[in-house]
């Protein structure tokens, strides 16, 4: 199994938002794009300066029998506290915090290790990767990069930030 790093992005926001809506947005976005989401870490700490939440997800999407997209998403929320705000004349509670989203995307080839079982298959895998798979790999890099930037843009839209076009 080989893992090829494609690109990464980081989004930072400081202000008011609803953490539950943010969490659902990310989850629903990955699921709507066909990714399976595995939560590897969820840490919630109460601190004197506010709550701290750290979430790490591995998002997988099989694109063919040989390739799989993987997006690592890490959210870190620091200093989160509930505040009362008036929105459109209605009193509501929002979360005020610093939020950072880190995204990294990868392509995994031979994710089931079918081609690593004996030396002859390993040789054929090397030939396949070098001569036949090169154009497909470039296409997959563009696609997984587009998926990652779609997530980044949707999060920026959620926070009402300037988006990457």
C-alpha cells in the first residue's frame, strides 16, 4: 500500500457560531460526497478559559479496486463558551470560540495489499504504477483536491468568510 500526499489546507475562525451545526455540516458534507467517516478522536476539556474540543476524522472513499481517497480532517476549538446574542430580534445562545480546521488529502494505492503478496506481483505493480496508472493518478489527484477544497469552501461559507475559487 502506497500513500500519496496531494494537498492540505487550514481554515481559522474567531467569533460566534453554533458548534452543533458546524459538526453536522462537516459530517453531512463528507457523507454527501460519498466518504465514509471514522472519528478517531473526540476530546472535550473544560478549562478556566473556556471549553476545548478536538476532533480528528479519517474520511475514506473507494474510487476503484486499486485507489482510495483519504481526507484527514482535524478540528480544534479553543475557548468555547455559550453567549446570549440577539439575532433578528430573537434572543439565542451561540458558541463563541476560536475554531481551526486542518484538512489533508491523500490517495492510497493498492489499499488491500493485493499486489504485495509475492515478488512477481510486486514487480507488476511497479510496472503498472510507472506506465499505465500515471494519467489516472493525475486525474485522481485533481478530484480528491477538488473534494477537499469543496469542504474548505463550505466551512468558509458557514463562517461567512472569503472563499477559495
